[in-house]
C-alpha cells in the first residue's frame, strides 16, 4: 500500500503535526512518500521522497493550486492512499483530491483496527468503522490520534514539482493574527477551572499557574465568579461559557448541574476534589481525591520540570 | 335661641346664581379636562372591565370609602384616611347646606339644619375640618420636611397642598368671622358646637361690625373661588386621583391573580405581538398612569429596585402615561429600558400593595413579549441558550430529555407510559427532575406519597418544561408549544389530579393551561400534604427544630397559600421565627419572571439580600417550598458567606424525615 | 441572485446515543433533533446577504432525510429563506458523503445557483466533505471554515479560521460554495411574525431516487460506543504518586501533555 502524506506549511514553517502522518502510515504499514507545498528549508526530516513545490510561487494556500500539485504527486507515485491531517488545510483540500481520484474519503480517523479505519462521530461520543469500496482512498487523521514518538530525523530526497500556471477563482490575500482579547474559553484546548474548593481568592493563582503549565486557559465555576475571585469572562457553565476543550481540569468543583452543562462536551475531564462522591465524578475521566491546594501545585511543579 | 344659622348670611341670596354659574363653569372645565384625558386612554386596546358590575361597585365602596388598601401601610395610610374622611364629611356638609338652601327651603319651606341636628352637624363638620387640616399638615411635614426616600415632589404637589391648605384654613376663618359677628357673643352656647370656629373667631370679636361684614364677604368669595379653582384643576393635577384612583377599583381585574392574556397564535392577521407603543397596551394600562399617585409603595417593595436595578414599577407606570399624553408614537421599551424590563421577577409585590389597583406586571410582560416575539431579543446570551434548550430538549439545562425520569429509578413511582392507573400525576418540573439538589425534593415527595399510600405516577421522559419561565420572559410561542405537548400527554392518560412541587408549575398548569384546553384539579404539594395530615392519611413524628420560613411569591402572593406550610412545619415540631418581610410582604428570592435562567449582572444579588434577612432571624434553618427558591438560597448562602450559619431546606425534606408515629 | 443553503437535521449532542438495530447508525427514539449547528450559521449568512442586497436574492433551503427534517426546514424558512426543498429519504444514513454531495449537485445542476452556503460539517457524521465535494461536482469555487463573509461585485471576501486563532483572508469569485464555521455570525432567533409567514412559504418534496445516481464509495460497517477503559479512573492516596499517575494518564490518553 502506497501512502502519499500531505504535509502542512504555514508562514515559512513546516507544521510539526505533519509528522503524525508518518506515524499513521507506519501503523498502516504503508510505503511512505510526502508532498509539501513549502520550501526546501522546511522540508520534513524524513528518510524518504518528498515532492516539493515552492510556496513562494504557488502560494501558501490556494486549494485549486494545491489540489493540482497533490494530484501530480499522487499520479507519479501511483499512490493508493492520500493522507491529510484533519485540519483547516486538510478538510479543505482532501475532498477535492478525493473527487478527482474518484476515491472514498474517510475523515477524522482515530485508529486503525485490523487494517480498517475507525473514525470518530457524534461530537466524539461515538465511533464508526468504515469499509471502503474504491481502489484509492483519501484519509484525514485526527490531530493527536497518531502520535509521533521521539525526534524526527532523516534527510528527505526532494523531487521538485513545477507545474505551469494554474488558474484559480480564488485569491489568497493574507493572514490575520489572533486578537489578544478577553478570554474566549470556547476556543481553548485546555481549561483548568477553579471552584469553591479552592478556598479563597489568593489561591486562584495556583490554578492559573496550572493552566499556564498545561498551555491552557483559566476557567471558573459560578460561585467563584460571584465571590469576585475571578472575572466573569472565565466563567464556565450555563450562565457563563459553554466549552469543549480537549482537556478540562476541574479543581475543587463539586459539579452543580449548571457547571456540568457548560463543560460536558470536554474530551477528557480530570476532577480534583476532596469528595469522592462529588457529582463531577460522574463526568470525570479521572477523579483525583485530594485537597486541591496540595495536589495542584505539585502537579504544576511536575509539569514544569 | 334657635340652634341654626342663616345660610348666605351677609353675602346675601344674590350669590346663589353667580355661585351656580361659576360652579357650572368649574365643573364644565373639570369634565372637559377628563374628557380630554378619556381621548388619550382610548388610544389603548379594548378591554372589558365592566362585567359583574355589582362586584365592582362593591370594591369601590370597600376600598374608597373604607380606604382598606390605603390603610395597608399604617403611618401615612392612616393620615390619608383621616384626611379623606374629614374632607368627605365637609363635602357632605356642603351638600346638605346646598340641599337646604337651594331646594328644600325655597321650594318646600323645609329647614332641617336646626336644633339638635344642626348642633350635631356643626360639631361634626368642625371636627372633620380640623382633622382634615391637621392631617393635611401631617402629610406636608412628611413630604416637605421628613422627605422619605424615593418620594418625588413636583410642582403639582406644591400647588395641590397650597390649594387644599388655603381652602381649609379660609373655611375656618370665614366661619370664625361669621361667628364673631353672629354667635360668639350673642349665642355662646351654640358657638360651643363649632369649637374651631369659635377659637378662630375670638380674635375678631372686638372688630367693628362693618369691618367684620366686609372681611367675611371678601373671605367668603375668596374661599368660594378657591373651591371653584379646586374643582376646575382636578383633572389637570394629582387631584385627579380622587376620581381616577377610585374608578380604578371599578376596573379591577376580576380574573385569578397572575392571569396573563393568551395570544391567539392561529390568528394569521395579527401583525403586532406584545407592546412597543402605548397603542399596543390596553386603555386600562394608560388609565393606570392616571390612577397612580406616585405613592412609591410598589417601588419600596420591588426586589429589583432594592438591589440597584434600574427598574421602578412606579416609574414604569408613569412613563407609559407620559408617552400616552405627550408622545404616543414613542417607543416604550426605549423609554423604560431593556435592563429595567428584564430585571422584573414578577414577584407581584408591587400589585399586591398598590392602593390604586394598578396592574404593573402585565405591562412589563407585554413589553417583554414585544422584545421576544417581534425582535428576537433576549435578556442575555445565557437566556437564549436556555430557550433553545427548552425548544430542543424540553428543559433549560439542555440535558437529554430521555433522562428526565432517571431521578425516579428504584423508587416506588409509576411511569405513566407503562402504567397510568394512579391517584395523582406528579408533575415534577425541570429542576426537580435534573438538578441534583432539587432531586431531593422529588425523592422526598415520593417518600411522602408512599407513606400516605397515594399512588403516584410521573410522565418521565414525556414531561416537558411547563413553559413558565419562557412565558414570563415574553416567549409566548415557545410556551404554547411546550404546553401543548404536556397537555396532549396529560389528557391522553386521562389524568384527574395533578400535584406539583414547584409553585411555578402549579400556577401554570392550574391557571394558565386553562386557556390552552386543560382544566383539571391541580394542587401544590404543600396543601396536598396538609390535607393528607389532617385526614390522618399521613402521620408525622415531630422532631423539634428552629426555622424561619420563606413565602415564595408564586405560592404566597399569587395563590394566597401561607398557612398550610406553616401548619405542617409546626406539626413537624418546628418553632418559627418569622422574617420581617413575610406573608404577603415576603421578599422575592430573585428567580421569578424567568430570571432563574438569567445571569444577574446589575447591582447586588437579590438572593443574598433575602438570605441575609433569614440569617437576621437567628434561626439556623431557612425553609422554603419552591425549587427556584431552594436553588437561590443554596447559592445565596455560599455567596453571602452564611455557610455554617444557615442551612436551606425544602418543606418536603423536613416532612419526609419525620414520617411515622 | 439565487442562493442555496444546504442543511442537515441532527440529534442534539447532549443525547445519549444507542446503536440502531442494523448496528450502523444511532437509534432515533429518545433523541431530540435540531438543525445542525454549523448550518444555522449558513442559513443566517444567506439571509443576511439577501437583506443586504435589498431582498432581491432568492434563497432556497434544502435538506435530505426523513419526514422530521421538515421541522429544520421550517426553522430556516422562519429565519428568512424563501422556499424549501425536502429530499425525502428514510435511509439517509446509509448514504455516504459522496452520495449526499452528488444528490445535492444533481438537484442544483440546472438551477443556476450563484452561491451555496452550508455548514462546514455535520455534528453527527462530521466528515466535513459534502460542501467541498458539491463544489467540485458543480465546478464552483469553494472556501471552507468561514468566520467572516463579505460580498461585493461578484466577489466574496472570506475569512477562514485556521488553527490557534489565526485567520486567513481570501477572495473568491462566483459561483461558489462556502462552508461556515461556528461564530461566523449570530444566527437570529426567529420572530413570531416570521414563524407565521414561514407556514405559507413553498415546501417541495422530492423522493431521493430523483437525484441519486451514484453508488457509495464507503460504508459504515459498524457504529458503536467507544470502549470506556474501566470507566472513570479514581486516584487516591499520596499526592506525589497521584501526580505521577495523572501525568502518565494524560500523556497516554490525551496527547495534550507530551
């Protein structure tokens, strides 16, 4: 099985998540080739063939152009499977490639079971096993589902692709940086929330420190906001923000229904609470029975090591 | 000597026709003034408040003559009542004089103002006049010197007070001067029956007769023209309340408390829902502004006003009047402001106390309906989320509707879909179904039913939100949709009796659902359980405890249920320390009017305010019987730092813990 | 201008899903349905564009599925779409994204739509393929994941949401398909007069056979709940031991901590 792995490139850099494509291909046991519309300097560290098209010429993103380039590489390699990351680049480009190849596309694959692809659905609550009916296939893989272990190493063998001008009805104008604004928890991938178990205002900084260590945002339950320990913009719950992070850490939060309703969509929930029977335990993937004020600083220290 | 006096003494009978002419003019001006106002009231929609006239007239007598609602607030109420009665007697006195002087004496030669009757007449009027004058001064001291907070004094007040005072004062001076000339020296015994006149007249006794006559004449005409002025300005000043406030009793809403108009959603011609301008309100809504005397009793009791929200029921009523009279095309909602409109908890404290019979709540609801149904505007994003949740899953939390009956798993309660042979349908409500703390109410209620051998069933996942919070927030459409689903199920099972642990569901199912086709026996569990106890189907083993009790708005003010819960709690062994604001003066927990789903962003927290009132009683336990109140109090205890000092419990929890005996 | 909005009715994601009898999709009883959240933004944007263009554009809203999807179509009409098309299919879940896209393309082929709006993905299957595939089949330009939309002189200026809060700005010419991301706008709450007007708007029903010409490229073999490895893990005991254990779990399960 020959897999063509489509790497991602943005603002002059290769996106590290591209290496997950290699991990996926290895799991699949496929022959790996990569394609990148980027630059030589950003070519992935991989002991294999990398088709390279110059982003300076073809643009950092133009679906019509990128589609042609990927198709060119797929044709040359006679790839059986074209693999993308399930990202704003991948889900935009993959269906175009799939349609051109008359290939089945499976999106957001989370694992391979007996050679079959398992995709996630229903907001991550369910799974489906997909069978394919076409000769070729296009796959997008869920970010983080296939982790690349260790440091990427190798020297790619570059084969340049230099197709003629490709017409397009689409024009890339530019990027817009993320605004530095008041807390938008709805986009956060990690949230660490403070509840009443935190005790008092001064202790909130310990929770904020953990949030920072995990690269996430500080959240809060209602009573904490009411008490003035944290600003309302951090509130999670029915009268605050409804969030769906990859990781939600609830510190000293009992799990009142209004709070649960605001964070139930989290992928993975860790609850730290003195009370083994706190309602938050019903939605937590991990319940740590401990005093928040003892556990959290210890966890933060461990993460920063 | 004869106990009588000569009517028209000194001024002569010649005054009669100018008197009538001027009176006629004054009254014409008065009538015209009211007619102009009538035109403005008519801008509002039609409303029938003329049925059951006997009941209405009765209300007028009771409230106007006996001043019952005015007397609800004792201090100023008493002063006003006495002033009113004093002035009333003077008015009757004037009518008697007119009757004799202009009808009985000239036409039939009958004189009844003589002898003992005259003495009584004289004395009563003097006393009445003095009481009126003293009370008036009392009111002036209150308004101009004591200046109670929130009491607005405008130019109108100065004019009216000056007029009334001068009329009363000159009345006595005219009498005094007359008596100085006729009675004090010549008939001292008689003058004793006009004691005030006698006192006022004494200084004039030495005066030369000519001077006396002149002074009397001048003062008489002055007093007369003041009185004419009084009559003429009635419709143009606060004095109009003599008629408008009195008439407002005639126009009482005779429907059960809390009745809201049910919009006909089938009416394809309807283009406007709710109120954006005065023309969208009823004539009564505009008339209410005229009946309002700005006494501020409503404002004093409004929980939103008390905690810094921009809502004043009194101000809102006045703003409607202002718009109606000066700018009918004005947008009401901009004038009142959305923040004020959304702040209302529909606690009804304003309406319950209003001595002018004004209906504040439904005006707010009509404006909310405009915001919700015509503009798609919500009190906040969280309210929109709750609304969508009710649409999709039949509860404001957005939890899967299929899980609604899970609290009952393992309990002895039937699910109607499987077995509908029950004594009562327990309509659980959203909070008791899904909220962890409130599930205790549901579980304990089942325990109570089991003990009393009442066969109880629930709709479980077929139950949807009763729709009340959405209705109160103005979303009549969603309310009717969710209500229709409930009604279809309830009717389908042939339910005879519903009991609910939530006063909001209680009001909605028992009263509001009638307009949508459901009429059956709906009871709140407090009176239901009280019935079980009195009929000995349920026995309690009392265990002593100290508590204070919160009368929830939708049980107390709306349904007048105050005694049954207290009786139960006493039977259960409780010793009650009442809060200062209890019974019909209870202070809202803050969750009514749909605000249970809204975030309180302005001012201080209503629930904390109430929790502090409970704490002040010294009782360790705050008992309520509404899931909204319980939720508010649990929250308020934490936020108000009363943890450890005060605990919140529902009535059901106390009863269930004492079953036996 | 002719606009098409493609919407899907999906179960509310708070529901607890059960596998249906054939084991390939969810069981529908006990599920509450609603318009796919992403499609709400699509409907709103289409209606806003119509309003901004002096109400001249005609907006058709389309959905494929069983009878119940009519509720979602009605909501779209109440939000301001002009007419609705219901492609009746009780077995919609047996069709893959390729077939769904081909059905829409077959419907739209000769109708000269200038602009097609749809959500970037559905909340249930979540394959994020249909919108782009429709564009490829019709030969339209396409941009996905829109969080900003402006239109003028046959050109759309779109803002795409990328990872990490970054956005990219692109221009594309009509005819086009755009797929909408959450936050593109604020979907309006239908007002009562609009709900009532919607009852009178045109709702046409076509059997899916009228437009289904393609065979499936893939199929769901099995639909199931992910195995919960021992349910929630309970950690008790020494703080430092628990810290180590938690970090291990996070690395293994979550890939957030590397």
